[in-house]
């Protein structure tokens, strides 16, 4: 048996055993992990410094980016403390399991309950930032899933010690210490992707190419934390102040986030009015504009009065509108109608989040229904697309997939349900009694149903 | 552009355009399809007779089974009428879209709504029975999804005419007549499985090998209507009458169904008591028993009094417990404890539906929580696992997958949700206002929230 198979089997066993352990024990486990992390702080941060040292060599040799190195540092600012606080925060969220979402009396003494429960074994693959190990472990444990985690190789020393602290915490609870396991190599990932009998969901957190390569190499379902190609559309009736505020915030608040806006669509009627005002605000914020012919001409007509025009504005190419810039660059185009904007967004966006600026309820409704994205916003920045801002208390990731979970995913995205059917009839229940001419199904709602067991 | 790509693109366009059409129009489309099918009855049944004639040649040559041929016949019994009634039944079900499942006020004048909506374009692949075309088309239209359907090649003439009637019905509504399309060849299926930019969900309805081969050849999510390896466990405290009724119904009510039971697990303490009584009932019902050493010995000890013992009872092999018999054959084994039964089921069942016969609340609770299947039943036949019996009004299929939808799937399984965020604030809403030291998120529940648009 390969080592990967042993790991996967141990995870499945840990998961199955945990189903008979009360969910309060999962909260206990998180508290114990918090303690274990605290007491191993010095050791973990020492390992992190080793990782940083090795990374610095790579950066000096030009084989690693400075920004990747920065993300490795666990001792920067309040990162360590907020990582630890995160464990307690997740522990105190409501239990997503054991919730009854459908309850019917099928017959006298025959009750059906649909009850939320964990998915099973998660394989989570992420890059660089070592604190994600702790974050994901907390989410998995809280939702009752076993997990196998693979971080970036640059943080191997750190994640190994974080993982040991997690196992130590688990071993002080009734959960198995193989409930959360860490792997180190890509070869192990490849082996695990073939083990669909043990692994129930793969969650890649990282680049689009990581997500894609995993989707192409497994039949295990993948919950994609994919790229964001978000857009803002300025409707014919857009209010100028709202347009400026929403576009500016969507683009500049945090340009490298997946919910930052990459494309601005301007209704043709605004080319000489709202558009130059918005453009001025963007140029003053040092945003580079890649413009189509119409939006470019409109700016050039006002050339003398606009700052940085020559240095920041240039013509777009078709690729501009399918590029996730992640920097202070915005692709711009004009379109003749709301319908054209909806079609353009559906064809070019990554179905993440798109926003309309409008004073018309009709336009707002058509945009929200017609744009086929996880988030359709009215007069609000695309940057609101976030699990914490939505009020979930945490975020597992953002899904641009179309089944199970869409948009920002909270703990709910880590659960599914099972059906429990209980007969309390004197003779049990059989379907033969409901054959033609026999009993009829009642299908009566059970009010305020709670978990039957 | 290949023909498959044209079909997929047309489906996506039809889907996107339909998002701006009120959902009542989908009901109209179903009524028009009902009319179109009625008025083309003679023509469709004539085509069906051609399919049957061709199939008879294959049966005579030994290349097709008699049972497959029977399933092709659209004029058998009340099949035609119930197919037509099914369209109206689906039309009259509650609309699964536009339902608000989460609504929060994030700030004064900033409201978030999670609204159910269709998934997009479905690719449904099924075998033999031509009426499935109409059934699936109705489910797709009702839930607002576009669909591409591929039936078995044996029913090509019939499905082509059914498909024309569906298109004719659609053309008398505001929906595009490419909202539901039918394809005929496996080559088209292969091409479509690569088009994840247009197709959002694949639903194979057929054999395990069909499901598996599709899962291995696409990165589009697959909602598996998979095989059923269901089991019944007779607990130490099982009531004899319930045991007999539940086991008999689970095995014999409809042996070729996926929710029929294939394995019986007997608690060791029942070997000399309940087990022979249950076995007698099974043997009288002509059920073949594949027994492990303990359950076999227990029967042989009572040999003279049991009917058909020599002809119907034989030793099991390890494969017996991973075989979906789909006939009047039952694999039987004895185990020493509830815990052992749970472990056995989790290792051998297809996670479809498993039932315990018990008088103990504790055993029932442990079984329902510990058995990792879509359905965990107490004193009830596994045959209850069915969308109609559960009260869904229809059944899209049964999923043994672990995300999105599990167990019998109703219309709910064909929808996902999107988030609509609406600012009614005087200046719109931007996240910059919520930065450190700024505004705080309110996250207040919106009571009785309805679709904002």
C-alpha cells in the first residue's frame, strides 16, 4: 500500500469514527489546537525563519518573487495572533451540521428528515501562506470533515510544525490525530487525486492554472477557488457620484484581490458626460486605462484637462477584456445598451461578481437576473463579494463553479445532507403497503423539526 | 466550428436569454409541449414501431436483450399517457427558482439576497427508454435550465420525433427552440464533454460503467445517478415481524431497482432465533441466499424444516458483498456488533440507502449517524428511497455523490443560487467606507425576504 493510500485511508477512518462523536468535541479539539499552537510558538517561528532564509536564497537567485517571500512570513505584523484568534473564532461559529432542512411525515409513524452532515474527506491544496494550514484545519474540524492538506514547498518546515501542533491538539480530544494530516510532495497529491474511494472533495486554493490542472486530473469533485474577472457597468441612468465611488473602490481598494474589478463598461450615452469624470478620478488614483476606440476618443477630446493621459491611457486589445490584471490597470469599453453589456459580461467575465451603477429599477432587475455571475450588484463595489462581508463569519474560498456552492463559501459549503427515515409503526414500514389500492402517502410537513437522534 | 460546439453555444445562448423571461413562461412552454406531443402522437408512435422492428432484428440475432426491447416500447400499457401527464405534473410543481434562502442588511441601505436560480446548460445522457427525453426536458424547462439530451441509439427514430415536438412546443413560447436539443451520436457526446465553457452539469442516467466513463472524461461536474448496493442490518434487539417485513420488502418489492437491498447483515445473537424466520420468508419468496459460514450453518441446523434450502442457499464469496445483484439474490453475513455492521456497510455499500431493524433508540441513533449513506433508515424498507415517496413530486435521479445533491434528487437539485446585493444609499456603497476606524457591518437578518427584483 502506498503512503498516499495509507494517508487517505486513515483520513476516511478518522472521518467515519468521528460521526459517532458529539459535535461539541470538535469545538474542544479546536481549543486544544489553539493551546498546542501557543505552546509551540517559538519552535514554529524558528522553523518559519528557516523557510524564510531558504526563500531568500531563491529570491536572490531570481527564482522566487519578493511577494511570495513576504507571504511566507508568519511573524509579520499581527499574523501569528490573528491566526490563533481565527481558530477560536471558527470554534465559536454555529455548528453547520445537524440542521434539519426538510421534514415530512410520509405516513403515520413514518418520519423523514433531511439533516446536514459533513462531506467526508477534503483534500486541500494551496500555495505559499503557511497560516492557511491552520485556517483550513479549523474549518474542516468545525464542519466535521477530515482533511489532508498540502501547502507550498517553500513553507514545508513551517507547515510541518503547524501540522504537528494540530495533531497534538487533536490527540487531546476524542477525535483521531489523523483527522487532519499534512502531505509535502506533489507526487503524493497525484496519488491522492486517484483515490476517489477515500477522498470526497478537492479544494485547490491558488492560481487558475493550479485549479485547472487539478480538474483535469481527477474525477473527485473540485470546488474551485478560481480567478476573478469582475466588471462594473455604468448604465444610461448612472448617478455620477455613485459611478466614481463604485468604480474607484472596485478597482483600487485592493487590486490584487479576486473581487477587484478588471473591466469597466460605459453606456455610449455617457461618453461625453460621466465617463470623463470617472476617468479623471481613476487617472488621479494612478490607474492605467486600456480603452476601446470610443472611450479613448472621448478622453482625447478632453485631453488638456485630464492628468496623466499620455502616460496612463492606451488602446485596448481583445485580450484586455479577458485578462485578470490584479494591478492598477482597468480595461474599458463603450456599449450601446444594457442588453449588450449583459451579453458582453456573460461572454467575458469569470462569472464571479459584476456590478451595475444605475438609477433605474428596471435596469437593475434586468442586470441582476441577466448577468450569469455568482454576484450581481447594484450601486455597490464588487469588493463586497467576500464571506466575512456577507456575514458568514468565515470564508472557505470563493467558488465560480455552478453546483453545490457559488460565490463566497462559508462553513455551509463544507456540508451536505443525508436523509434519515424512521418508522415508529408497530410493524415497521414497507413500500408494498402503498401499492395500488393500498395506503396513500401523507407528505405532511413536520413543523419545527429537530434532529431525530 | 464543430456541430457539437454549435449545439452547446446555442444552448448557452438560449439559457442566458431565458434569464430575462418570467418563469411563468416556462410553464406555458410545458403546456405547449404537451399539446405538440398530443397532436403528433400517431407519427411518434409510428417511429417508435420502426425502432421496435429494428430492435427485434437485434434481439433475434442475439445482439440485444429482450428486456431492453421492452423498455423501448412507448405504446405499452399507459406509458404514452403517463408520459404526457408527467409534463403537466412537472409544470404544476412549485417554481424552484427565485427563492430567497439568505437575506441580510449589511449596512443601512445595503441589502444582500441569496436567490435560487438555474444551473445553466445540462447535458443528460441516458439509455434506452425514449420517454426519458420528455421527462428530462420537462424537468429542465421547469427549473430554468437549458438541456442537451442524448438517448440510446436504439430509440433514435422515436427520440428525434419527441425532440421535434418539444422544439415545436418551445417555439410557441418566448423560450428559444434551442432551449432543449437532442443529439444522436457518441462522438457528439465526446465533443460536448470537452466544452466546459458552455456546459455546466452532466447527468448520466444509466449503468455504473456509463457514469464512470463520463466522470473519467470530463472536467464538467457530473451528478451521478449511480448503482445501489443497499443493505439491511438486523440489530440484536430487532423485532421479528419487522425484520421479516422490512427484509422481504427491501429485497423482493422490485429487485431490479437501485434501492432494492443486496446484503443482509445479521447480529450474531439472532443466528438461531430471528435469522431462520427471516430466511424461511425469503426462501418462500424464492430468494437465493449467498451465506457466510455462520448464517449458512444456522440454516443447515434447521435444514429439514426450511423450504428450498438445497436449491436456493449457497456459500458466499467475498465478491458477493460488493455485487449489485438486481435479481432475487441476497448476500448474507453475521457480525458480532452494531459497530462492526456500521464499519462493514461503510466499507462495502455504495452509500445509497441502508436500514437497521431495531427496538433500541441508541442503536438507531448510532446507525443513522454512523452509516455514511445518503439514506439511513430505521425499521423501514430501503425501497422508500425515492423522490416521489419523499414528497418531491418528481425525481431527477438518485445521487450517490457527496456534494450539491445527495440521495433522491428533486427539482431542487437542478438549481443553485446567486447573490444579489443592492445599495439604495444616496452615494452607493464602497468597502473603503468600512476600513479600520470606519463603518461597521450590521449583518441584520431581513425577515420574510422576497426576491428583490
